[in-house]
C-alpha cells in the first residue's frame, strides 16, 4: 500500500462508490478551503484534492489499489522494459507501461469559492431586503472571453510532448530499462501551447475585477449568518466555471433597539409623575411611531409589550416577535421651593415619614441618554 492513504484522507472505505467519494470530497473541500477555514489548512486542502484526483479517476484508482501512486514523482507509472518488463505488462497492463498517464491537463479549470463580509442595519435584519456588496474576484477576461489567446488565435499542439501533456524518460538499470513519465515543462502538462497570449490576462483567461453583488437578505437573519451565492465566487483558469461566494452577515447595533432572539428591547426613561399617575406616550419602532399606555403605579423595571412588532421569524415569515419596553423611573434632583412644598405635603398625606424600607431584589438599570433613552445590549 502506497503512502499516503487516500481512502483515509477522504474518510471512505476502499470499496466506496464514486458518489460516496464525491460526497466526501465536497464536504472536506469546503471544510478545509483556505478562504473559509484559514490559510493554515492549505496543506490539508491540497491533500484532500490530491486524494480525490486519484480516487475519482477509475484508471488512477486502479493503479493506486495495485500499489502505485499515480500522483507521486514519475506518475507512479514506472515500467521496466526488458527483463521483467513483459511480466509487469502481463500483470498490470498499460497502467505501468509507456502508454500510461491520465492525458493532458485541461486549460479550463473550475474556480475556487470566495468569502466576504457584509454589514447590515438591524431594520434590514428585521424585515429582510437587498444590499449591495463590493468584492474583488477573478472574472472572465472580457478581451479574450476566457480563451487566453490574442485575437482569433488558438492554442497549438505542444511540439515537445505532441499533445500528450507528458514526456517520457528512459534510464538504464540493472533490471533493464526504466521508463518514467513526467508533465511536459514547455506546456505545463496541457498538451497545447499559447503562442500569442491575450495581453489583458496573459493567457490565463481571467482577470481580477472589482464588482458589485446584490445580496438578498432574508427577513429574520441573525448576526454571523452565512449566505451562499451560487457561482458568484472566483472564475477558474481558462474562464472555467465560477465557485460560490459565501457572505458572512454582520448586524450593526441600533441606537434605540436591541435584539434578543425574535424580540426587540427598549429602555425608556419616564418622569416620576408619569409612573405615579399613568400617561400616554409615543415611542419609535421600525413600523413607525406607536402610542404606549404607561400604567399608573409603574416602577423601574416594569415592562410594556408591543406584540408583533419585533423581528420576523426566520422559520415562518408570517410570525414576528415583540417589542419589550423597559421603564426607568427618574427621580427629580433639582426642585424649586414650591415643588418641595408640594412633595412634602404629598409625603405628609401618605404618612411617608412612618414608612419602613422593605427588602427587594436587585434592579440593574442600564445607562441611557435622552428622554426616551438609548438601547443597551440586553446580553452585555
């Protein structure tokens, strides 16, 4: 058994079907993609791709199962001509002969996935909507349209490898002649040469371009949600099909509302008289200004619910959470002589001088500015 163990790399059994191999590869390639997992996983990503390159090709897989790694130096296709050459040919066929190899490498290759971060406001998260995102990715060259060639020219057959994409080398050994096959240096294994490359993309068929992508943000999306945009990632070499674009959503803090699940929270400061006598006030919501009835006898920490004005449920767009208003009763600190006399008369009528303080639970009041206050993060 040659090393490394490609079956172990993909986490599949030796009798795995092509569908099982493909499914395992897709899962691991996304897990270890450097753009998604980080540059430290680049070697792991290459190992997964190398394993899939062998196991997804029936001829390469057959060679590998027989003990030869087709991706090792020499292509794993070493053959011995003369001496034991006929025996090897009889046992293993052309997989170990001069006719081995997987053919030229296509110039058109699939592109990689890309990742970006997009900031949205809380209102967009509540109702959903569209947002524009500026990104820089490889796109098809508009000059050559992905061919990599200048004008009407086309790639020509490589004179060194005659279109095979690989060249053979013969060495004399004690066992006879040993033949190895390596990628052609002149054409890079493609089998063709671009003699007149496109001046814009230098023969790659793609160029890095800044562009704007429209992202449809679903209602109820939360912070750190990842949205996938099919075929909006990097265009591959030779104008190959683009990978996917993964957009990480970041929800900016709002000045007046804070989210907790599907509910929105607000802290509102009210004067002592409103708390004692009750009052009708107005508060701002994402659905417009709403009237709020403050009950008489309200205390700091009392809450008022505005049902159905919270965040749209991501699972059911017809359902919304609530807005929960937390009241903060402000005690006046500067009183005129007349106001003091009125309060003293009020206290005397209630016999507050005989009142004995009662134990109670701790109430944490977030700092806030302005009459209606500013929201603080409910989880901070």
